[in-house]
C-alpha cells in the first residue's frame, strides 16, 4: 500500500492549497461585488478604486487585463458585465476540466496501487 507519511503529506498540502485558493477566490468575488453594489457598470457610473492590499491589487490587475474592469480615468473604474459573464463562464469550464482530470488521475492511482494484491 501507500506509506502513511505520503498520504498525510498529500492531505495536509491539499488542505492548505484549498484554504489559499478559497481566500484568493473570495477576494476576487468581493472585488467584483464592490462594483456591483455601487452600480459601477458603465463609464458614467465608474467609481474611485483605491489600490488596496497586494491580493486586491492583483485581482484588479487581473480583471483589468481581461477587460472585465474598465478604466475611465486613473483610479476610476467600472465593471463590464458582459465581459464578466464571459470570464466566469470560461473559468467555470476550466474548473470543471481540472476536476475531471483530477478525478480520472485519482481513480487511476487507486486502481493501480489499490488493485494489486
């Protein structure tokens, strides 16, 4: 069978990765929610956006690079709702693909390692 130490390490690393991914995703959601709450969905309704902390700045940069957030003037932005919908659909497809690959690999490992007498 698989040595217990390896299993424990994989469980710990997996849990830590999951926690970090959850925090990163939450900051992204909060960033987008701020624009939605303010009704900042066009040039005329753009809001002032302070730099914020590292993770928030990373999300602002990421969403701006993908056209989800549009800059009107330096420090003023709005949410392009159509681009955001497309961005989310692409991320959802990518996530489902990753889950599928992990599932296939996991089942393969279990069959190979667990199936031998």
